[in-house]
C-alpha cells in the first residue's frame, strides 16, 4: 500500500483535541500548499501523519507533535 499523508490543523486558541483534517494526499509536497491555504482560514498549528494501512499508535509522541506557525 502506498503511504498516505494526512494534514491536521488547529485554529488559534482551540484545544488540541479539536484539530481538523485539512488535506489528504499521497504526495508529501502537496502539504505545504495546503498549509498556506489553511493559514488563510485561521489555522495556526499543523501536523502531518503517515498512514501505511496499519492502525495508528495514538500513544506515539510523534503523532501529537504540532508545528506552530
């Protein structure tokens, strides 16, 4: 299975549990363009998760690492 990338975003002053799925792609390069568009909509924190067909380990700190813009 191909690796799928999922961009999550969080608006300013929102709790971490309220993040939204912003974009899904098989191409990691698409994420930068999607981040710029999301910033125009008020999103300020982002993270990209990889999905390879296996269930995610939500205890993995890499999954909750947010990039603040």
